[in-house]
C-alpha cells in the first residue's frame, strides 16, 4: 500500500509539472534587441511629434507599433503601455487591441515621462487557443527606458528639414 501511495504521489506531481510547463507562456523581455531584430518581430518605435500642437515644456512623445500580419486572425493581440511611478503608487495605462476590422498593425502614441521610466513598459500579448480548449498568452515586453533610447536613436537619424 505505501508503494502504491508513493507511485500515485509521484505521478500526480509529474502531471502537475507537465501541465504547468505546458500552460506556461512567456512574455519575452526584448530590451536587448536592436531595431532590426525588433522589426523582424513586427515591433517598431519612433519619435513622434504633432505638426501643430506642442507643450511647454516639450514632452517626449513616442509611437510604438506592432504588426499583426503574421498572427492568425483568430488570435487576439493586445498592446498595453503601462506608466508607473518609481514608487509604484501611481499607475496609468493605455491599451489597443486588434479587432476583426484591423488586420495590419496596432499603434500607440504616448508620452515618455522621465521619472516614470524605471517602472514603465509596453507589453504585447498574443492570445492563442490551446489543444485543451483554453487560451495561452505569449508576447513581448519593452521597457520605457529602451523605448526612449530607440526613439532618440531614430530622431537623431532623421535629418532636420528646413
């Protein structure tokens, strides 16, 4: 009887391990990726400025886009910009999701606030059906610091117009 109990316990633990590992869907931190690798994943970051409207003092606006062309149409795609204060007491969020009418790309335009860069990020979640009828999420996370760096690089690369 103790041997059967031990085998049953081991089988139960293994089943939980296998199911948990199968259900785990990573959200990859892509801060280390360069602009080309991000582009291959469908992610682009650009400095953004309205032609007529501005602020005093000027704000650092960015545009983050994600291509949905390679993702099957039955999969949900959600992009969220999280703005968190460094003490995590203040939270702001903006979100855009793919609908059946939007196939091409998702785009968010938002302001990068220097004292919120440490705890802020943009996350892209791609939901897919699993074989057991559930849903699993995978995707990407890009820190606000990296977004600001990419926007500055891109802004410097654009020649000034007169």
